[in-house]
């Protein structure tokens, strides 16, 4: 699906008055992202963290109202990798959140998104949900990618971590800060528009 496919999906969402929901997944571990920081001369900052690879997976849904007047960010954090059943659960959560609204779901071609169980479930949800795929190798078209960067360079960067609970709370804090203003800025950065 090229630029034409995105434009067609956007027009259909406007006609149906559907929320356009971009979905993406990411992972964070107990090893925090390291970025340059300031410190008094001669006092090199020391970052303490466990040296293991325990990780959390997070799925985010950045939802834009068809007319561009509102934006919502929803997310789900788990202690494992996302599988097809987790994506079905995410879609069920979207349904509860957008009870009477139409939704156009835009996501990448992750195997869990294309799995038979996911496709079969999507077929049963056509009365309120349309799914569109982003073009291959085009993460720059997904505004949720910017949400991950915002969290990892913000609250998660240079974080003192003693376990996954610390990572979970810092990630939750960072993602709850994503409001309409920031969500719209992420969309503008991708070069996409709703109008």
C-alpha cells in the first residue's frame, strides 16, 4: 500500500467519521537508555542498574478523531513479547474505549498482525473496524514510533533501575504524559495530516 492507499484509508475514515488509530509495539529492558547529561566537573554520573535482560513489551495506540479535533493515547504493557492473542485483546480494549464509534486501524506488517487468528478475528469486527497496513519498511509514517522515542529519551533515560517494577512505573509515567498537543505534533512530524 503506497501513498495512494493511505489517502484512500483517510478518505474512508472521514466519510465514516471513524477514529484513525495507529498501533505499534516496542520493548524496554532493565538496562536503561543512556544519553549524555550534565554533571558538576569532576563528578562523573554513575548509573546503577541490574545487569540482566528482563524486558517489558508495550503496545501503543495513538487515536485521532477524523476531524483532527482530538487525540488519545492508549497503551498496554506486558512482561512477554506480543503474540496474536495479545493483539486481539488490544482490539477488544479499543472496542470498549470507542464503544459507539467507527475505527480505522493502521499498523505495520508484524507477523502477529497478519496471523490467521488475528485476521479471522478482524473479519468478525467489520461492523466497527477497518484494518489498514502501513507500507513495508515505513516506520517513519507511524506517529507511535515518536511516542517510544519521547519516552525513552525522557523518563526512561539514565534511570536508576532496581527491577522491572521501576521500568514499568517510569514507562507508565512517560506514556500518560502524551496528550492531544503532543499526539498532534507526532502526526505532523510524520508528514501525514487528517484534513
